C-alpha cells in the first residue's frame, strides 16, 4: 500500500462554556486539525500541561504522546513531535525481516477533539447549589457480593456487557423464572442514624429484549412497615409503570407516556418524599434523561405514603419473570436531594449532568506485616476465586496502604467534570471475626477511618468519602486507602481491594442531550482492558489511528508474589503454561473478558491475569500474582503466547450475554467489514472454582452452525460467522446469567498481510503426517492448536516444547510425544494421537519466525486500524460576516468574537506584517502570520 495517514487523536477540554463555544467557532466544529502546541497557543492553555482539574487543557491517549517515542515492535528512534501538525514516519520493516518487506511511510497527523467538561451551567453562571452528600455509590465494578454492598440471590451476576463504558462492569439481567438477584442498599450504612424524609436516587438502565410479564427493576422501601414500598416496572411493551403499596399486592399509581427504545441507555433520577404528618401525601417523581416524566402524589396510606422515612432500596431482578427479559443496569447512586438551606433546588452540577462509577487500580503501596504483593489488590473481579493469591497477616495492627492510579480522570474518554465520591474497601475472610479499620486519604490529607467487622466470608468492608460544601469537584490526587488489621492475632486473608469513584460529567446523550457523540452506546469492548489508550475510544468520533500487530512468544520466571511482563502492544489473546509442576490446566485469557480462565473451564481466576493493562506512557503489560503453579510459583518457568492487535486487523474480541430462551442471537461487530474465519467462545463464571468445559471453537472444518468444545465434544448449534456479525445459537448461549466473551480471527488483514492460519484435515492413521497450511508465507508456527472432532481434548505446541513434544490443553505441563510433533514453514506435523483414521481435525496457528519454532516478537508492517472511525469535523470559517453588534459570524456558527462580546473592529497599522487578534480567551491577544488558516484577514474600520 502507498503512504497512509494515521491520526494521533487528543482531547482539548474547556470548563468554561464561553471558551468552549469560542473554540468551536474558531474551528468551525468539534475537531481541531493542528498540533498540541498550536492548540495551547490558540486557546491560552498553559504549557507544559498541568495535571489535575484545570479550567482548560489537553490530554492524550498512549502511546501517541508528545515527547515519547514511536514504537514499532521496539525502538524506532523517532520522537513524537507535538510542535508540528503532521510528521512523516518512515516505513518500518516487519519481523522476520526476510519475510516482511519495509512497510509504507505513515503520515502521523495530530487531530484534537474539542469537548465541554462543564463546571458551570448554561449561561456561564457558576453553580451555587452544593453537590449533595452521597449515601452510597455502586458501579458493580467487582462481582459476587458487589463492592459497596450485599447482593442477594445469584452472586455470579456481573459483566462488561452491561457496562456503559468499555472498561467497566454492570449487572446483566437475563431471563430466569425466579428472582435471580438484586442489590439491597441502606441509606444509613455510611451515615449512621440517617432517617431521611426525602431521597434522590440515580441509575442507568438499558432494555435489550422484552418479556411477556411485567418486570420489576427497582423498589424503594420505607423504614416501617418493611413489606411495603414503591416500584418501577416495565410492561411488555417497554412502558414505565409505577406501583405502590404492599409487596405482592401493589396498585398501579402512574403510567409513563414513554416507551423505552430497545438497546438505548436511559438515565433514571428518582425523588422520593415521605409524609411528615397525617393528611400529608407521599410523592414520587421520576426524571428520565433529565426531563420530568412522572410526578405523582399518593395518600393511600401505604408505601410512599407511610409516615416514615426512606430506609433502603433494591435494584436488579425483583419479580418472578419468564425467560425472555434482557436488561442492563449500571451506575447506581443515592444522595440527599439538592437544596439550598434545606429547600429543594434542582440546580446542582451533578443533577444537571450524569454520573459514572469507575474502579481505580492499585499502582503501588506499602505492606506492613502482611505477606504477599500489593498488586493483589487488583483481584477485584471474582476475588473468591483468587487461587493461592492473597495478603495474609496474623499480626495486630498490621497495615496495607494502597496508592491508586487516580489522576482525576481527564484521561477517561468523556466530558468528565470531576470526582464527587469514593468508596474504598477490601475483600477477604477472617477467622475468628474481629473489628479492624479501613480508611482513605484524599489529596494528601490525613487518613479518615471507619471501624468494620471482618468476618469469615468474602464480604467487602469499606468506607465512603462523600464531601460537603462542593459546588464544583476538586482534585482527590493522590488517592490512597488503607486497611488496619484488628488488634489481635486473628488470621486475615485479603484477596482484593478497590476504590470505586463517582465522577460527574457526560458519557452519553442520556447525560447531556447536547453531547456531540453518544459514548455509552458505541462501546469498543475489544479494548475493554485498556481504558487509557487511543484504541479504547468508545465512540467513532476519532480519526483512524495506526494499528500495530504483534505475535509474541516468551518466558518468565515466577516469584510467588507478583510478576509483570512487558508487551509491545495491548494484548487480546494470552495463553500461559508452566513448564513444570504436574498436570496443570494452564491459563487462557481473551481481551474483552473479565479475567483469565483455567484450562477448558469457565471459572474466572483473578490472579491468573490480575491485570492486563497499559501504563501512562503506553507500555503494555500483563501481571500475574500469587503462588499458583499455573502462573507464578517461585522459580517455575512459564511460557506465554500473546497476540496484540488493538486495531482489529486480525483479531476481534467482544462479549455477549443473551437470555438462553432466545435460542439464537446476532452479535454485531464494531467493524462491519470484519469477516471471521475462526473463533473461540469462553463462558465466564464468577463464583466457583472448577466447573464444566465451556471453552469452544469453530474453524473451517465445521460446516454450517457446528463447532466444538476444546475437549472434542461437538456442538451442533454453536453458531456462524458473517461480515460484521457473530450469530450464536443454543449451544453457545449457555448459563445466560453469566457473560461469555469471544475471540474471532481472520487470516488476512485489509492490506494482504497474514499473521494467522486456520485449516482442517481428515486423519489417515499414519504415525507421522505433515499438514500444510493454506497460505504460503515462509513462516513457522509460533503457536499451534489442533482440535479433534471426536470427543478428545485438543493439543497445542509452543516454542518451549522440545523435540516432538506438545501438550494436552488441560494438562499443559505434561509432554506428549505423538500429538503435534513438529513443524516447518507454513506447516505443522502431527503424530498418531492427532491422526486417527477418518476423524476430522481443525488447526489454528499463530505465525512466528522464518527460521524455526522460536520465541520472539513477530509483526507485519504497520497499517490502519479497522472499523468505522470518523474524523471530528474541522471547518475553520472561510470568511467573516459582519453582525449587527459589530462581531463576526463565521459561516453561521456562534462567532468567536460575539461569544466574548468583543467589538470585532481591527485597525490597520502601517508596515505591520502580521495580524493581532483578540482570541476571546481570557482577553488575550495573539500575533499570527499572514495568511493563517485559523484567522481570515478582513479589516473592518480604520
């Protein structure tokens, strides 16, 4: 291919509405086609950039950060220049060099995306209503017993598929004719003695599929009697209904005029008012996407009309239902009602915008009299499955002090205003039960502690930071949290820690109808684990970035605590096995999954891939923790295979969760042109060790809808592939309350490069057989997997298999001498174990070197990412138009000068060879050369 253009996308944000409008007028739209240094000059942004919560600034997406190096499988010696609009990057040769020619040159173009990160309301008036104190925040960012409270019923519920953002988690409700689970939250858990007559609750809901009975999603419960309440339901058309009274015998008190659109996120804000005196009426109000939808009073003497107070609420599946409902829930908040001096005033900044609760990872910390590693705090997804990975202490007042990665989240793709609340806590059993302490430190301040009862269960114990007196969020960096062991010798096992932070801002049009893109509805789950990289942008409003691809084979040595391995790019396929230690099942992890699974089964073991991540420089990594022989036993050598393809040129990762009663469903891919030739599906279980085989595969040897579990058991109704779509059938839509992730492959990218090969063959009973791969590349396998169709486990071979050895997929440390016995360029060789007469076998191969079956990093020349990326429009005005007030109207947009109420009058200065303009930003001026594409010279007056 000829020289190609790739974009280094970055964000330019303004917290002042006038400055935001001025910037849009200057650019003619929400794009900005110049480099960061020019943006800093034009918009009056301090350079070098300041961290934390600023009035205006910029942020970048690693690895495309000014001053850092362009990386392509290693050092290129080329520094990313933030002082020029575009930069020519000479084409880089792929590896192996003898196979891959030098690739085309890349024109790397800076392109800014202008967003309004509001800290004031429309009209430029700073808010005067305080952000009210929270009572709880719940992002469902862990699993089982969710991080901020008890989850009743099915502890397995939770998944990325139900999240509004790619990096997050949510609750997926999928069928079932019994109450399968809900979270129950009490208003006084963190504010002891609170007995409020009024409450504000917020949550987000998306209905994907309707059922044939009414569905109860939320219930608010008074202090007394406990068997009464107020409910939000959906009828079989998706219309919102409000019920009130005795649970099981409630009366309909309001019907919304709104019928929800399937697949669309909605923001529900609920205001509850309980009567104070006899004769007063209870009141229920529902705002949908900030618009008042239901306003009803009730004097029936039950539910909302009790002379009582709000005690607790429940969210999830609260009704008996048949099997077809599919509903996603995320970001559940409860707070005081916004007010001034006790009088309701719905003009606080958080009321006017939206909320998102996001988990924050551990970056470092200090252990005092605990054994283990601080990285074990990142095991928050399914901590009860943390096999042999925990922090242990029996020492009185021992401590775990954690420093988080929190940077006030201007790196999160959205219009983020700032953080307003933090929940910090720890998970792990202790015997016998005893009281310890947890605490937090905000922005370097002293620790604030809460006493908590650590028991012999995987219940989260935490503390809520909910400040008072804020009208605008303030920085919480550095954010730290701490655990203090009880003052005794009880044995405490801590499996995970977490901070769940509520940010306010806009993540979709449900938060702000004027948002120029709907972030929450276009989630790129392929990059779910890499929230801070350019490829994680959960919207299509970004110029298409470069799409590097790397196939990596390597080894590391376990250390019983934590091991981190650097990768050349974000990984979406990870396969790890120990080279010794008995019949171990090994580790299989895919990019969109919640964690890695062991062997062929569905359990998510958090320490197997404690973290699959990128740091703020763009360095991709994976981390394993603990003493497990599967990943990190001291002194054991581990072989890993990683395929890194953030631009989806060969590999596409995603998630689905459908009601099993549907029988079939079509999962649309972000890239409509991606046509899979093979793929894996892995169901994920969050609450138990062990379980059934669920890892399955479909390749070219499977006709129609057939596929196979990797133990060889055929699946007649696996599903099928089409361009931009994966159809899953009954054999793949299994245990539907659990998320499944998929990992799809094509052999050839849009540029004709080949990185993987798939094929099939029919066995002929020979003791040795060469299987030729379908495409001639001159490359040996790096990783090969052969899957029989006759109820026999699959076998694989990697560079650490010597001689004619390979491994059973479920017994990876045991060598087998007659399965995959070797290979060659575009070839694998099999023995009698994988060549039974008339049995069909599927073959999946990741290609590597040209000289042998070796470890290393192998990659084609670079190319563009695939998918419907759309460049944010940049249309600077062609000519000024005089307006009545002396300002200028640029092509009908809000004029830069009129926004700031400047005159728009210029004076001719003899011998002056440049233009001096008022920028409209902080009353500053800027001298620009003539001509300048950003300013159109038009002299008015004299």
